[in-house]
C-alpha cells in the first residue's frame, strides 16, 4: 500500500506543483554577497517537492522604510534575475506562454509578485516600471497601512474601518488594465470588498487561512470566501496560520482549511500559497523573533510542511483524506493555471 501511494504521488506531481507565495527575493537580497544561492540552498527543495511555478514575493521590511523601499525592492528583483540567470533550471516568466514553456522544458518558473505597494510610494508611474521588470501580481498591503490601504489585523477585530485610498483605487484599476493579478491577501475587510467592487477579472488570495480555525482579520471569513467563489477566484492555503495553538498546527489542520474552502465554494477555488518562512525566521536573532510575535503573532510551523521538499507530505495527506486525483491536481496546479491563463 505504501508503494502504491508513493506511485500515485509521483503521478500527481509529474506536472508540477504551483506555490503562489514565497518570500524568496528578500532572502536573496540579504545574501546578496553570496552567489549561486538558488542552486545551493533552494533547488534541492524545489526538486524534491516538484515545484514548477513559484510566486516570488517582493516584501520590504519596516527597517528599510520609507527611504530605502524602492531601492531594496529593485535590488531584490536584481538578485532574483542574477541568480536565475546563473542556472539552467530557472526562468523568470512574464506571460502564461512563458510559464508553459518553462514547465514543458523542465524549468522552475518564477512569477514576480509584490506584497505591499510601498515600493511604488505614491507614484502610479512606478507600477509600469515594475510591470516591465516582470511583476505580475500585487497585494496592496501587508499587515501595516500604506498609501493604498490597510492590512487586516492579526486579531479577531481592530483593523482600520477605512477602505482603499484614492491612490489604492488607482493602483487596482491600473493593475487590471496592465494584466497584473490583484491579490487580496492581507487587505482589511473594507478594502477586500472595495477591490471586488471595482474589478472584473477573477481575484486571488495568494496565501491565507480561514477564520473558522484561526479567527483573525488577516484570515478569511466564510462570507469573504464565498465572494471569491462567486467571482471564480482562487484562494491559496497558507502553512503558517492554521491555528493559534502550536499543538493544533498540523498537516491535518492544514487540510481542514482546504476542505472548508472546498465545501463552501468548490474545489475549483482552492490552491496553494505555502508562505514557507521558517528558513528566514531561524536566521533571525531572538530579538527579531520576539518583535514579530509582538507585531503580528507567533508563527507555528507545521513540522512536516516547512519547505517545498515537504509538498509530497501534503499530497499524501490529501490522498488519505479521500481527495480524488482530479481534485488534488486542481489544488496542486490546475486552479492556479486557470487564473494565470486568464490574466497573463
């Protein structure tokens, strides 16, 4: 039976796994004096988990804002390009066709994304610049407020009540006009509804969880989940915020989030947004880890789902929980491929 399951996983993974949120550029930037970081530190994990498309997220830490936000974001992109160019195994993709070509030739495709519009400042023209550099998905905020809007609180209530700013509305409209996927991850409830009211294409939430199991405004209520389903969007399930309690932060609880979304709006709206972060967290001194807990929440990492090399563990658990091959293929890649095809 174990061999049969492993063979089934091999078949399901053969066409690759898509993860729409990974904080890779910020790590490459911090290691900018090193070379071949992608091949030595990340390629083995990508290959073990059959990663085929990865959303490489630009994120600017508080310590670089406001003065260095633009420079650091450009440096993050530069390091990603340099590292990808140094290997035959990676491709930075700007279109759906390029993504499919990368997948067909066995390369791992990076889709550059942006988590928080701080690099734009208040200049809409910068959006075009980042588009030309390859940014193809943008979430307006992280947890903090910025020129576009406000992030959802890492608490059951307390997010700002305001929706998007005038600049935020301009960014959303311009993203849709350019073909930059609008990501609703982290946005506060008022901003969430406003984005949906002024867009027409299927929305995404690249990495999130459901409030039923972790009741914070950063996660999604059933009503919000249904809004995404009504628009044929896709929700990527996050591996960090599956429970406020360490003992419940398990692979089974991760699958509970998948099942909850699928039950509410159907399997066609569930994807993966792992948000693997432990490798960065463990590099930080204890003071920074405590600062993270004070600002947001203490991350509880799932022991057998902390890197892309563990993707097979998730697939095995989906099999054990009764998901069909067709359902698993949609979760692993099919649903994201539909979104990428419609947007890019």
